[in-house]
C-alpha cells in the first residue's frame, strides 16, 4: 500500500485506482495498493519510471499493538 503523494504518483504510473483511507487533519488520505503476489512486477514498473522504492513490513503483532502497528523498511 502507498499513501499520500506516493499513492498519487504510483497510481498514475501503475494505472491503479486511487482510493482513500482514514483522514489527516484536513482531508481523506490518498491510498493505492497492489496484491502481494504481484508486487515485484509493480516495483519494476516504478523503478523503470525513475522512482525509488522502499518496502516496509509490519514488525509487530497486530493483536499486541497499541495504535499504529510498527513497521520497518526491509528493502530499498
């Protein structure tokens, strides 16, 4: 999943539907995403378009998290 400006740029490059999730102080948060099993193809398209990509994963058990689940960059 990608959010904010990243979602806007990626949705255009990857021809994905731009949706939204939650909200910040002023607006809904732009979001787009791809299925995990096809992520490599989408990542390749973003890189070919000159974008840099960082992959983040949840590093905390969702059932144990308080608030936002902790994530770390696992690949650049």
